[in-house]
């Protein structure tokens, strides 16, 4: 079974109880995975996009840099007071 990074195509079906289902097919057209719409949708919302991950990394780096600057300033002020 090959896993690709591209978004899998899903076809919708209904269960015998009436719940909406997603069926994922492999390249040959056979069913690879069948799950409820509710579970699949929740998983999609939990997953972050590439852009969101990059933005979070930039924000974290900027926050770290700012914290380093303030720590450096605080140590300089303490050293000046001792003299």
C-alpha cells in the first residue's frame, strides 16, 4: 500500500443507519479506507496546513529572538549597577 502526500480523493456514501461515509480508494480503484464523515472531518480540522506550520515556526523564532534581547539588556543593567 503506497502512501502519497497528495490529498486522497474521497467519495461519499451512506451507511445502512444513514450516517455519511467517506470512502478513499487506492490507485487501482479498490477501497483503501472507509470512515465516517464526522471522524474524517475532525481529522482534517486537526491537521495544520504547510502555511500554518511555517507561520508558527516564524512566530516562535521571533519570540525567541525577542526574549534573548531582553535577557541581554537585563544582564547589562545589573552589571552597571554593581560598579
